[in-house]
C-alpha cells in the first residue's frame, strides 16, 4: 500500500512512491537510549526481529557498499567483500555514511540515498513475504516485499549476515 496523504515523507517514501512500489509505513516513538535501533524497532512495532533489517555501510577496497542484514545478526564483512568481488571490507565511518546517504545513523535507509551505492541484501530476506527497513529517520520503518526492496535499490542477494 502506498503511503497515505499526510504521512511523514522521507526520500525513501518518495522513492518508493515514484517507483510504484507498494509499502507500509510503521512509526514508533524512538528512545534515544536504545542500545540497538533495529531491535528497538522490532520490539516497538511488535515485529518478528528476523524480518527487520538494518542498513550498514562498509568500505570495500575503497568503495562504499551498502549491506542490508537482519537486526538479529551482524554484517559479515568478508562475505560482503566477496559478494561484490572485493578483497577487504571495513565498516565505514559513521560521519561518512551520513554524508553520503543523506540520512542519520540509526535512520539510514537503503532506499532513496543521496547517491546510489552498490547494495547487497542478505539472502535471508527471501524467507519472508515482507521485510522492514528504516524509512529514513529514527522511529520510522517501511514494510515491503524483498523483491521490491532488491529492485528499487538495485541490490544483489548474498549470504552476508552472521548470527551474533
């Protein structure tokens, strides 16, 4: 379902609407003291944590790459590098991630970023009819089909998550 008139607009919701992608908007009261933004979202929205995905940026051989993984796990940097044909990956500096995406840490969406970046979606997304990703600000998640998420971000799929 496309966003309703008067709902909070972000670059992510605008991009999905323009692309004709059906999505749902899920807002919640963000707690600044939350230890994990993604787990906070799952709990606040009453969602199965395995369906909530976090957006992380990594530097792979000098290029920024987006990894989208379940909040129940961590990004496997070696697997991410391999998925994009790279050799070495390290987490991107948070200030760089914010500047390049146009979003704040804890609210970085894989959708509607200022500059399109190579994106890899963890293969576990295909286990769910709907996945939830940040809507572009803390306290806002969007629900959409994994195929639509991959299409709108140009993502490839690979096993890039490891369990905590």
